C-alpha cells in the first residue's frame, strides 16, 4: 500500500501547478532529449547494420562459406572423394572444385594482373552467385578445351575487350626453349562479362573452365581445392572445425570469416565505437533529468517536510522522486524506441524523397558501389539500447532522490 502512495505522489509531481509550469517544461524537454538520443542511436546502428550486411552479401557472391584446399599451396588429387565425404551433411547446400592462380592478361597493349579461378560451370552455381551476375554470356559458355574466359566488368573495361575478342594470358610458369626461358603464353577468347558490385572481383577476377586452368598453370592434381556452401553462413566457423576433424589434418580448411577477418573486424569495431559515442548523447540527456529533479526537490521542500511529519520514511521520500525520474526516462525510452524503429525501417524511402527534393544523390553510383542507404533493424540492438538508456535514467534519479530523503523537516518549515 505504501508503494502505491509513493507512485501516486511521484506522478502528481509530474504535473505542475499553475505557479510553476517551468518544471513541467523541463521534464518534457528531458523526455524529448532521451527520445531523440535513442532514435538517433537506433537509426545510426541500423544503417551500419545495413551497410555491413550489404558488403557481406556482395563479398559472398563470389566467395564460398568454407574452402578445403591442399596444404602449403598443393593441389588435391581427387576432389570428388572430398565432396563424397561431406555428401551426407545436411548443412551443406553445394560443393564445387576450383583451380586458383595469378596471371597477367594482355590485349592491344593493355596489361592487367588478375586472379584466375578455374571452375566447373555445372557445379559453380551451387557455391556462388556468379551465374546471376552475368552481364553478357553465361557460365555454360566455358567449355573444356575451348579456352574461353569470363572477366569482371572493370577488368574487361581496362583491357578494352568485348565478347569474342582474343586476349593473351601469361602464367607465372616458365617454358624452357632453345632461345631461353620464356613465360607461358596462351590465347583465350572472351565469352562473358560479369558485374558483382565489389571492386575486388569486378576489376581483378577471371573465370575459365577448370580443365583449361589446370593446363595453363600446369597444376599438379585435379584441383586447388573444394568450395562448400552452407545453409547458414554464420555456421561456417563451427563447420570448419568439424570438417578439419573429419579430414584428419590432410587438407587445409578455411571459412569466409577468416579470409575477410580484418575487414569484418574493422566494421564491427566501427559499430562498437559509434555505439559508445552516441550513447554519450543519452548520458547528456539524463543530466536533464538530474537538473529537473533537483529543481523539483527544491520546489517541494515544504511538501517533503509535511510528508515526513506525517510519518513517511526517508526511503519512501526517495522512492517518490525515483518514480518521477523513472517515468520521465521510461516514457522517453519508449518514444525513442518507436521513433527509432519507424525512422530506421522507412529510412531508404525518406532519403530518396530528400534526394528528389534537393535534386542530388548522396551516394553517387559512379563513385560508390552501394548507391542507396541500406538499413537493417536488429532487435538485439534495440533491446540493448533501450535497456542501457533506461538504466542510465534510473541512475540519474538517485542523487536528487537521496537529497530529497535527507531534507530536514524543521529547516524546511522554518519560514513557512
């Protein structure tokens, strides 16, 4: 029953008397400050989540979830046996062999280095989205013995080649001839062009049939390794350990989180730092609650003294003002959560409208690979933000409530 009284008194103090509307105005400003801070925090983190997901999706377009390769750069003699080893694993949705090497591409005086990937066209679609990213041609145009080549759009543009053109591929292996040591040269025909949206692939990746790649690179073994696609990409680290045990250390097993560890670690660090910086806005907004309650305590000293003389304990007085501050913080947190989720989920539409009004483009497609502002709302982030903000506002009530609890009735009523 005592707690009900304290809640009612605390709520009553939120409504100002005619002579003191200023305190209620400050309470409203405190509430709006917390709501604005939480809205900003949710929106910024959602945008960072969106960019992180967009970049991850674009990287994984041409990157498999798990890769099994030969130790010390060696090849795999029988890649089909490895695929058969994991054929009963329900978590694996696709598998395909590959040959990998570095080459130089030359055409009409233009020379570019490229990463060569030999693929088996009929299996490649199960481990990458290369088939869906073809601008010209298709993967099935790569046929064994025909020495066809598919290039990224930026690489093709820099070489000045179009489908049907012939270009020279220079491999790092050398030929010994009567005139001396010469690099291995082979003429290939461009049969397709793809565009992924990642500079790493569009400007530096060349695809050819696995048999042609093995001949060009004089590869010892049938393939460099096997690429595996999983049902859930986030299971890759766990499956990597399982596959390593199954293969008993005979092959090197890696996953996408290790191959791009520095990149994703940097993105996660940026998100963490941004969370810490923007959380300071919530702390600043919480200071408004402190100032509001201090003013209320000063204004209500005579009321506190009367309550004390009627038998209310210091702890009950403290709870009255904690209720007031908690209500301000709780309403601000709730409003911020609603505002943040609403803004984050409609951010792309809002940005497009602003771009139309200003006749400009914030992320120019000719400069940035991601030309839209992506947003991904993660409820885990929202729970963390709202919980942190609410705890900060509760902590902000402690000092003013403690000061109210230690008000001496005699001194407060001396001049009444």
